[in-house]
């Protein structure tokens, strides 16, 4: 009996469904690659290598998004993170004259505290996750449900493609947050130029 | 696929990111660890969206990607101006506000 689900009355979907083996194997391969790359990001002594390992993690996350049928988020992840953010970080490395070879001072000498914090945090998160969602499974049909207003009786109508549904949502229900986000991006980039320029 | 496997993956990435934020001494390396954390949150959101068959998870993930891009821009601008003033981005040396 899960504590949280019992307390909040959450109904867990798909607890009796069979596990899709091929998708799970694909997930496991990607996950192992991502975890190894993430560990290298925070342990390698070379800043440029850390940036390249970060590319592996971000590409793995994009693949996981596609596995979850969120193909638009996956493509956006590739374009924004791998295309822009990594380049920006590499520029930051070059402009701040970080040592391009191995730098023994990239991490603290006493890393034990950080490791203890990370392990305890992971233990708590893993306990809460497994205790709450023990057998919940993702539906095999991952096309999104259409808005509740259009649902008649019987089968829930599904969208043809999730990308189209995302565009409908972004330019429909989420139009105001999208515009606010545009203003935020403009303000942040103008602010970045103002902070970084020589005066 | 189990929902928990995605949540556990993102918990692992989150913990590794927190470890990186604590342990790294270089400002740019700390920014990379923050990117790890933001990505783990995105995986969570998309997985929950897939579980409920609801679009909000994907839309939130898109918004977080945009905010993360703005965050990296501003963060690198701050690191550049720190570097210009002090000729170093070692975070231990930034003790101006220490009492």
C-alpha cells in the first residue's frame, strides 16, 4: 500500500499492464549512457571535456523525450540545448581562459560532503518515487487526449500527432504565458548584454 | 514502461547535478551542473504528461527550456564580468560579501 497514493486518493494507471520489453531495453541503454556521461560532467578535470559529456546527456534526454512521444520537445532540446547552450558554455570557457588541459583545481579537494549530500538526496527521492508510483505504467498509446470539452461518451478522442497538439496548446490555452516568456527572454538577453559589455 | 524508471533516472541526474554544484570550483562548470538539474526536471514533466495523457507536461518542458536558455545567457554574462574584474572565475575567491 503506498502511503501517498492512499492519503491523496491518486489512482495509478496501468498497474496490471504487461511491460513493453523492447522500449524498456532502449530506455535502459539510454539511461546507462546518460548516467555515465553525467558523472563524467561533474568529475572530469577538463572543462572542455565536461562540456562535451554534457552534450551526451542532453542528446540522451532528447532521445528519452522521443521515447515518451514528445517529439517536439525532443527536437527543441536538440536545437536549443545542443545548438545554443553548449556553444554559449564553450564560449564562456574560452573567454574566461580556463585551463584547457587538465586542471586539478577544477573540483574541491574534499568532495566527500558533496557525495554524501547527493547520495542522501537520491535515497530520499528514490524512496518517495518507488513508494508512490510502485507499479504505475505509461499507456502504450501516448497520443495526447483532446480537451475535455470535446470528449463525448465512449472512447477518449486522441490527437493525430503530439506536435500539432502542442502547437494548439501553446497558441491556445498557453498564449499569455508564451508572450510573457517572449518578454522575459528579451529582457534577459538585453540584461546579459548590459552586464557583459565593457564600460 | 514503468513511470518510476523515468522518475528514478531524473532523480539520479538531479543528485549528480547537486553534487556538481557543491563540488565544482569553476563558475562555468557549476553552470553545466545546473543544466543537468534543469534537464532532470524536464524528463519528470514529460513523463508525468505521458502518464496522464495531458499536454501540460510538454508545454511546461518547452517553457523550462526557454527559461534555461535565458538563465545560461545571464549566468555567463555575470561570469564574464566577474572574470573581467578579478581575472579568475574560481568561486572560492568571491568572498566580497563575507561578514
